């Protein structure tokens, strides 16, 4: 155009470039802020999952049980005086276990009080109680020599109580702590007993979902009983679990559990594998300093390599700890392998 300076197009192009760079800079700032907010949300979600494991036992629960002191044992009663509390046997994220006396049948029993997640609305708490009652009653259907027998399921002052046989035994984790890593042949025998009771439960449609050394009770004759079927659920039933809640112990949970996917018999076989790994090696295959780190290891890291488990036990354990449930051996395959191990090792 006549009268327009020769450098005008360059000035215009420079102005456009400045505008574009400014817009790009604004985009980068917004993108970085969005990524930061997303990371904060993910960290908060991971923290909530961790707190479900690390703080549940410290939350306030039913005063009928938790206000009892040692001096009061023998005086506190439950269910209209039928059960007299004698001592606390242990507690964890899902409940408190007591030794108690059944005045009606004249015998001592173990009573587990299931603890719903705290802080929920009355409707959520009622939903949790309904779920716990249903699952405890499902566990009561299981009758097997290697399972802790459930005598009764009660609702007492808002708490779900599972009345079980009192087993005089030591947990597998305490056994390993006292005796050290167990011989491969003994571990294979323990695996066979666990597999038998799990197969029986799976035949009823019940998935344990929390197979770990603390739930394996070792008796004086070295036979075992698998405990804590009270948090199992029927396979395929709709779960009433509060959204986002995770049930289990991080280092012994299967990858599909951590991802919130459906549990299956293969989930319990993962728990069996990681439990036997601990028994023969003396340490967890995915043990980490924190629950979050343990969950991350289960999802992304290979298990530790067996050092004490000789072939073929070592490779068998590794096959049980495959991330994909469909790649794990079946119960029938596992029974055949373990049976041979008990004879050949």
C-alpha cells in the first residue's frame, strides 16, 4: 500500500509472534497448575487409602467393648449377660477379638467385634452393619477342619459380633518370628491345608480376600486353621462396602484388590502364595516401609526372589504371584504340585 513503511509487515509479524508467545506462556502456566492440582488430588486419595489401614483401629468404637479395662474383665458382659469377657486377644483394622465365656453352653469362645469405618452417616453405618452381618453369616456356612468354626453371629448394641471356636494356637507370623523360616516341606504341607479349606470356601462361592500369615493359626500338632472368613463375601454378590474403602493388608493384597476390581478364587491363591513365601523366606515378598509403598510394589514391582525355597517350590510361589489373575495356576494344578513337594523335598 502506498505510504506504508517497508518495515510495517515485519512489525506486524513481530506483534503476532509476541501475542502467540504470551498465549503459549499462559497455557503453560495453566497446564502446570492443572497438573499440580491433579497430583494433589492423587496424593490425597492415596493418603485416604493409607489411613484406612493405619488408623482404623484407633477410631472410637462401641463403648460396650472398648471401655473394658483389665480390672473389669469378668464383669463386662454382652448379649444380655450370655457372654462374659475374659481378655483381649488382639485387634486390627477390622475388629477386636476377645476370649469370653458362654454361660449358656458352659464353654470358652472367641468373639470378634467387627468395626465399621468411622465417620460415616447413620445410613452408611447401617449399611456397613448389614454387610458385615451378611458376610459373617456366609462364613458360618463353611464347615472344614482347617477353618475356624463360627458358632453364632449377633448384633449387640450396634456392633456385629462373630462368636467362634477358641483355637489354642499361634499365628503363622509369630511362629516364623520364634522359629525362623520354616523348611520347604513343612511350608508345602501348610499350603496343602490352606488350599483345602480355600477350595471348600470357593465351592460355596465365598472368597476370603484377606489370606495372610496373621490369619493362619498353627496348632501344636502343626495342623492349621484359617481364620477371619468373617470379612469374606459371596462371589458375585453386590458389595455394600462404602465407596473407596479397601479391605485387606497391603503387602498381602492381590493387584486386582488394590485396583478395586472384583475378587475371585485367584485372589485367594495370590494370598496363599505370598503367605507361603513369608513362611519359607521369613520376610514378605512385597514388604515396604509404608502401606502406600507396599501397594505400589504389589502393582508394579516383581516379588523378591526366593533364597531359601528350593526348586520346585520357589518357581511355584512365583507363579502364584503373577500380576494377572488368569495367569496364576488353578487350585487343581497347585494341589498336584504341593502334594509332590511334600513327598520329594
